[in-house]
């Protein structure tokens, strides 16, 4: 038996889907339903220093990233989970220097630059 819910001129049927649970997995509705609220142009402007995308779950961060990836040929997406930096965080050597009071800020800055350079080199952009 099929149920219907009517809400402000929209009819939802019990067997109907309205998209994936996460935007990064929603190839059907993302392009059709994406609304640019002005943040897209900020993210695409490399001279704009507002370069960190922050928002709550469901606020559209993944949709923005996916839209940029589809619109711009020279873009890559780096998944933090794929960087595998856990081995560095769990390193006995790093722990030794930290406990000895060594300031590792410069090391971490250079490490992040190195990791991102490697990711760019592994992409097809170069």
C-alpha cells in the first residue's frame, strides 16, 4: 500500500527517493538541486584568503567541493583519511622529541607542505 505526504505542493510517496544521504554520493540530484549561495565564487578565487570551508553536517561542504571538481579541470580533492599520518602521530621518534621539549612546529609545517606537494604530483595536474 502506497502512502502519500503532501507538503507545500510537494508530494512524497512512500517508495520515492529524494537523494542520497550524503551529497558526495548523490550523482542524480546534486547538479539539479545545487544552489550557489556566493561561497562557490569565493572558493574558486585563488587570490581570496578565505580558503577554509567550515560548516555543520548537511550545510553543503561536500556539494561545494564536488561542484568545483566537476566545473574546474585543474582541481583535485585530497581526502584527509587517505594521507595516513597516523604513523607519524604514533611515532616513537616524534614522541621522544616532544617529551624532550623540542618545538616541532616547523617540522609539522614542512611536513604538511611536503604531503600536499606529493598529492599534487600524484594527481594528473602536473
